[in-house]
C-alpha cells in the first residue's frame, strides 16, 4: 500500500515548482537538452538540436539510457559527447516534473520515439543516424528567455549550489544555527528592561493631538493635590481607587440598609490610611462622593434631592440608575460611585499613593468579602488596575505554548509518517518544528539586543511562526521525496541540489511577500503594531535562513541514515534474516523496514492528490456546481460588504484585561449605570486675548454656544468663569471693558468661587490662558466617542478665538482619527508590494489580475466577517489585516498560475490539473497554520482571541478562494487564461532554454 504522507506535493508555497510543471522552465545546472519530436514526413525518431560547439548527436536506439524522465541521447559513432554546460551531468539538475513528463511522453510516443514496437520502419528509423541540425534563426522580437526565466535561472543555480554545499558538509550547517540561536537567545536577559506594557504608550497613536493638548494644560494650569484638588481639572486620570455600590435585589442604593452599608464601606477604606495619602482641597480630603454627608443623616435629608445637580454639585458621575419625578426629584437610584483620589504632587507623594493602591488591590477583596455587605454589591477599580491586568496577559498564555508545540509536532509527525522503520521521517518533522523555534529564539533575542520594545502583542508571534515554519518544512520534505523518486542514483549532493533548486525559490518568494507585509506594517502610528511587525518580520527571516541551512543539514543526515539502512529511532542497522521473515506484519514494520519484508519501494501518488484529480476537481467543474459557487460567492461578498459598513473602530479598554478579571464587572456596572453623562470636557483659550474687549467676549460666547449646540453636549451644565464674572451684579457698576479694572476685580470672583482661580492663568497685566467646561451626554459607544471628538475639534477649529478642547479620555479617542487611515495605508502599500513581486516573478497579467482579485476579496471578507465575530478595527486587528495580504498571495498565486500555464485543452481540465497539483498542498498549509494559532481560541484575553479569530478568517477565506472560488471563476474565461508561454512552439522554447545569452 502507499505509505502515509507519500507523494505529497509541497505545501501551498510551491510557486517555483508550478512554474517548472506547467511552464516547462529551466531544468537546473548541468541538465541535458531535452529531445524534440521530429516533425512531418512520418519520421519516428526524436531529433535534438546539439548544444553550441558540440559534436554530432544521433537519434536514440532502443534501450537508450533515460534519466529523470528525459531521454538522454548518446553521441553518434566517432563523435565525442561534450559535457553539458553548467557542471557535472545531472548534478543539481531538476528532474522533469510530472506534468511536463506526461505531455512529453505523449509527444514522444506519437512520434515513435522511446518504447516503439520491435522491428518495422520505426525500428529502422531509430537506427539511422540523424543529420546535424543547423541552429534556426531567432524570430524577430523574441528574447533569449522569458522574464520569469531570467530571474529564476540564476536563483535556481544559486540555490542548487547552496544545496550542494549543505550536502557536502552538513554538520556546520546544523551546528552554526544552533550556536547562533543560543548566542542571540542571550538577548532575553534584557527582557525585563525592554518590556513596554504602558497602555497609553503602546495602544495610542504616536504624536496624537491629545498628548500635545495635555502637555499644554499641564504647563498652563498646574495642579496642587495637597491644597486645591479638583477632579475635573486634572490633566490626567489621576491616582484613585473607585468603588461602585449597586443595591441588591433591584432595590435603591438610597434605602436605609444600603446607605448603612455604603457608610461602612467608606469607613473601611478610610481605615486603610487613606487620610495620609488623600488628595486635599480646603484642608480636607476630597470627598469621594458629594452625597456621602447626606447618607449619614435622616431620610428626610434625601427627600429634596435633585438630579443631576444638587446644591451646585453635579451628580451625573456620582449617582447612577436614577429615577426622577417631573421636577427632577430623585425617587430611587440603583448605584452609587465612590472615588478616592490620592496625591501625585511630587515623587514621594506619588510613591506613597502607589503603595496604598497596591495594598488596596492585594488586601481589599478579602476585606470586602469579610464585611458581609448584604444590601449592596461592590465592584472596584484603581488607576493601576488596567495596567496590571494588561501586564498579566502575557503570563496567561505561557501554558498555551506547550500545547501549540505539541499540536504542531503531532501534525508534522502524522504528515511525515511512513510505514517503514527506515524511511520514517519523524526526526525530520521534529527538527522542522525545532527550526521554527530557533527562529523565534534568534529573532526575539536580536530585537531585545537592539532595544526594540517588547509588548504583549508580540507574544502572538511564536504561534504564527510555528505554523509558517512547518509549512516551509513540508515544502522541503516534499521536494526531497520527489527528487528521490525521480532520480535513480543516490548522490546526495545531486538530490539536495535539485531539492533546493525546486523548493528554495518558492520558499523565498512567499517569505519575501510575508516579510514585506510585516515591514510595511511598521509604517504605523501605533507602537504596539510596530513592535509586533519588527519581531515577526525578523522571525520570518530567521525561519527562512534556518530552513535553508539547519533543516537542509538534517535532511542530509537523515538520508545518510537511510542509506545505511538504520532504524529511525535507534539508528541501529536493520536487516532481514530467515527467522525474522516469518514475523507479523507489525513486527516487520517496526523492526525490519516495511510490512512486506521487501526493500522499500518508491512511493506512488498521494491519495489526496488522487482525490483532488478524480473527484474534487471534476465535481467543481460541473456547470450546476459552478452556478452554486457563483451564488455562494455573491452571498459571501454581500455579507462582507454589509459587515464592513458596521465596523466598530477603536479598542475597548476593558478588553485589555482577562475575562475573569475584577476589572470587567466594574466596567459593566459603570457602563450600565453611569453612561448617561460622559466626559466633562475643558475648553481652553490657548492664547492671550483681550477679555476686557466686548467684541472678544462676544466671540468667546459665540464659540461656547456653538460647542453647546453639539448633540453630545448639554448646555445646562456648562461652567464658565467668564459668564459668571460678566453677569455678576457687583460688576454692573464697574467698567469691565477697562483692562485694569477687569484684571483687578478678578480677585473678588476668586473669593466667591475659589475653583475659578485654577481656570485662569494670569500675570499682572494680562491673561495668558483660561478655560471653561462643558458637559457631554449619551457617549455610550465607540462611534459616539469618535463623533464627539471630531465635532468638538472641528467646531473649535472654526472658531475665531484660538480654542482647544481636552479631556484625559481623548488620549484614547485619538486612535479613531488614524486607525482607518493607517489600516488603509498599510493594506494598500503592502498589496502594491505584493503585486510588484508577483509581476516580477510571475509575469503573467491574467495571473496578477487574479492575485489582485483574491487580495481584495479576502481583505473585504475578513474585515466584514470580523464585525460579526465582535472584533473591532483597532491596532490589534490592523496587524492581522496586513498579515492577510501575504497569505492571500500564497493561496491565490499558486492556483491561478498553475491554471494559466497548464497545457490542457479546455478550461475545466486546466482547473482540474491545477487542483490536482495544489489542492492538497493548499489544504495542508492551511491546516498547519491554523494549528499554530488554534490554542489562542482558549485564551482568556481579547488580544489573543482576536488574533486567532482574524487568522482563522484569513486562512479560511484564503483557502476558500484558492480551492473553490478562483478555480471556478477561471473556468469561465476558457482560453483567455492560456499563458502565452504555452502557445509558443516547443522548438522555440527548447532553443531559448539552452541559449548561451540567458543567465
């Protein structure tokens, strides 16, 4: 029976081998000239044009020597055969691929060459010597070789030479990568210094406007947490501990039992030494909630409570789930928020506050459980929580690495398994996975040596590298086995040279496209994306290098073991004697070599290739099935486009924590009960203007009214020192249009409302800058956040007064301004780079057209369907969309090029041939990549699950296009898909192949 995994075609990257199969390209250094059928006159012998400066050649006789599927013609009597140009005969030569071999045999048999009947005119013709052929003139306008050959030939020669070198001295190519990986792996000593898990620094755009606005606010309006703290006036989120108390069983948090529990909760927090580190205003700690003093009084004190403003205090962020009467009186409330702000004025105060928060997070949960608060349910959060939970994400996936390696090694072993204790490729499979692991170790170590920040998104890279590295391994093994089957001799240098000439080019092409995609991804405003692309792109380069060196050396050592007839596990010689011959089949498989107790035979066609040729291809070329595929694609495209219109932008901060984190319930309560009122935005007049000029004041008022007219702003809760100052009754008797009077009377305003003093940056004779506040409402989604920011900034930009709007949350809102632009830029540039590479190495316009179609279609599908899978367009998903381009090229280019270069007579037959050659490799490559990332589906963190989701969509839709959509669509074009190379005369092609002007 055929051995398992035998005859497998190279995994989906075999672009150069397709060129050899279908386009009948260059055959490698030292390849002998191919025979050519003699035309006309009923001639039966195959005539071949001799190489330049060679002696005469003759037609083949019966029994002429053959090698690698090519008829080798000895010289005529009295002549001397000249060694073919390019090296020893056959060494490093590419054996005739299967598709070319089949078509060549048909032509040879039709002309009477090869296995003709004994006797008769055919035999006599074979004996007659052929007259030397004059070199035919080159047609005008024809070049010495096709553009793809002129690129491919020198590369094949280079790789063949590398293969010969690896075969000659395998141990240096095995040991040097191990030593190099070990040396570069020392870079992990710098990992603690290179970790950059700052959420703001990594997941917000570099140079975002809000960061410059924050710096301006810090300079113009310095804070003093020890004396005049005001939460809305902070340029940052501040240092704080937040607790949300939700009334149990649908009750009201203002009920007697709930109020008592809230007061107990407040006392417990203060008992932890809060008074020593609290932010102060007016000599006392800032109140965590303006309603807190009322909760300790009788219920009558709450009867006149109004919402959202009570006694000049804004309660929108303090009381949630509120039911009010017509007059605004509070009937009930579901939740109450306590905000305990800490000092940050100076390093010592900031360090003390941090220690208090760390102690709170460490001991607080146990204390809350011990309190037994029956009337309320408490969730908590601190200014450190988001960062600490985010930093813990990388640790949570460490156990998944071992699972990934186990799955990958298992899949590799199963794919390479042979029912022979000699020809079993288990060690090749294991070493292929080790090669990918060495690439990760080397690339990460090098980047750490170079000082590239290590962010949590980089932890996704090893999973992807494993899948791609295994794919490259399959290519090498498949080409090695094909070379071994096609070559009768066992010269390891010749075999490995041929393997490298066939496999290395396709691995080079796909590695080049993937590395280009990643390095294009570094042109982004998000540092986390830049770090991921640098680490992963470098890992792809090392994966390529180690595949060409380390794994090639392992192939040679494994071949030597097979040549020595040694067991795959024990490396002990395996023999067959009379006693062993009668053992069971399983004994023979494990201890002798195969079940039949005979020498291992060359492997036949892989069962999956037979399946694609006999069943799958004909099924999808049926006209009714093709109609069904068209309808399926229409549904796919329609759903994708609809999904693209529903894309949600930006990363939700709650998704930076794991699913079982205490942060998630807090975010849920905050969103449920406190989302009606959004950020309290400061509006800053950035330059010194003449506030005492009535025209200037009218301009400021007009700008304020325009801002308040935005749908996301409630004008009833604005706070402006200038409005209060100009409307004050005591200013009615003075001339505030006078500069001196205007500035001198500001002190009276500050005595009445002390917080206004923090809103005016003035010197003795002018006001450098000032600010006022507007209240936003109904900002409940990412779309609302984006629209709010755009409308506020656009309104401020159109104002005649130099205005700036700012809130600490705008640091994260800035991602909405660049995420789509960056994504489109990276996708377009990467796609352009892929097409340039495709046109350079696959100079067939129709093929490049289908590559373009596949890239666009897969990207639209992934972008659309990720919306249905609850994935936002953020810096994490943007990484995967760039990756999507490289994999789209891998799947589409091979199938379409195999189709357009096929020599079959009809479009359906060409589609079947393309699928029979590449159906299984595409499927195998897709499975290996999915196995590399599938364990991330079990991760408890949004970042890693998102990586899996999008990679799954990329591979699924890429394989769907390669195996279903593109083959079916190509059949609709019939002969329009014919490659111009296949329509040329075979004589012309053979003449150009050996032309001395070609590389």
